[in-house]
């Protein structure tokens, strides 16, 4: 079975962006460390690839595209075969910034850490088509936060562990060996054994969070990069923007991505989405209606997906879930969730947990 990227997907070598990674796909580079790790556990990669529905040449090239759903299923099978609950953390630990390919080139050419992280969040779509990254700042701390955008991803906890491990490596590479985070927030339930997480991150850990984040002192953002190259940066940004302009986006998908990213920063409105799309509110509304859609229906659908993801991935209290989705209170969120699913958030979480336990036993 030959590995075939989806129509219009990038197939170039690292550093030569043709198009952004399609929604729902990830570059194989993010999990290249999997094969040597499996060898340490005497697990045959090709056997688990076959079981997950992926072809044997999936990891033959870092730019091969892997459907998020198949990739996360593969990760779950690998964790089961190895008996290693923190396998995702091990993969992330052995995934350097260079695995981001073209995006890493962009980041390294930036003048300082702040601009590097802004570029990372802006152009991550050239490496990752299933998640979103955002940079937050306040008077004392900064944080890089990641959430999965692709709905229905199995074993999301493993994916988040990989991303956080990789992000830790990126920040360490940019800031230097003396950098350490202030706190690491994990969008997953607390594992039975947290010692591997303490050992790797060397920072306080907080589980059951609304997003996976590395929090650090804001002073690190001002550090200049020795690899800064203004001329190269301008050329790379021009390449990225040209490639992005050639990429085809369904308006609904683009709107959903923007709303999800804005929810990360605390604001999500039709006016803000329209501004990011370089159009006014009425124009956006007209384009959506032309496709039989409305901004409210898209936003509600996305919030429903996010709510299910948080409820199934974490043990976050319902009131905190409501707050993360920008509802006025838990009651308003529960009313909306019951309208969407026919169940309260607590009922839905219990049913989802029971189904997951049944699948594990099977």
C-alpha cells in the first residue's frame, strides 16, 4: 500500500513550503522518535502501523502526512504494547525544534524570542494541521498554549504530551540551557505516576487544564537570538505568505480555526473573525449564508466539540469548562450542552468514561 498525501497536500522537502498542512493532518516529523523508542521496548513498529491503518512507509520521510485520527490511534497502540504510560512524553523529549522543518527555519531567523514565538504560532500550520498554538503575555509571565483543533482525536493525552515535550525543547533551544518554566499546565487527567513529568519539565505541574501550556518568566521574551538573520527572515516570511495564499481553505474551516484560536486568548466574536479575514461583518455574514451557514451555528458547533474534548480528556469541573468557553456561568453552559447532546455535561462525561473503559477491557 503506497502512502498518498491528500490532494493538494505538501510533498516537498523540509524548508521548501508549498502549501500549509491540511486540517486534520500532521507531518510525520512530529513522531519520528517513535521508531527508536519502540525498539527499546522490543515492539515492532510495522506491526502496530498495520493495526492502526497506516502504511509501512509512513515515517519514511519527515514531510509525509499522517491523518490525526490514524496517528493518535497508532500512539495509543504503541503505549499499550510498550506498557509505557508516558510514551508521548518520551517522544516529545526526543523531538528537537528542527523537526518543525521550515517553521524552525523561520523561528531561528527571528530577532528575539518574542518574535520567534509569534512566528511559531502564526506559521505552525506548515507543520501541524490538527492543533493551534497561542502566545499569552501579562506583566510577569508568558505562556505558549496548544490545543487540538481536529475533533474526535483518540488518545489526546499522548498527543499533548508530545507537543509539550517538543515545545519545552523549542523554548530551551531559543532561550538557552539556563531556561526553566515557571509552571507546566497539562490538558489531561493526572497520570498515576507523575515522576517522569517532574523529571523532564523540572517545574510545578498542573493537570486538568483547559489547554496545554508552558508558562515562563516574561523576561525571556526579550532575549536576542544569535541565529537572527533579518534578510533570511524576510525571504522566508515572503515564501510562507505566498504558499499560504495558494492554499485553498473552506470558509467554514477557516472561521472555525480563527474562533478556536481566539477562544484561547479570551475573545471570540464575529467582528474579530471578520477583521482577521480582512472583511467586514456583513461581508462575512453574506459569504456564510451563501454556503447555508451562520456564524452562530459554526460557533455553537465548535463550542460543543471543545466541550466534549475537555470533558473526555480532563477531570476539569463543569464550572471551569463553562468559563473556558466564555459562558456567563455553569448553568448557561449546561443548558446549551443539554440542547446540543440531550444530556447534562456530567451525564455525558460519565457515559463517555464508561464507553472508554469498555473499549479498554475489550
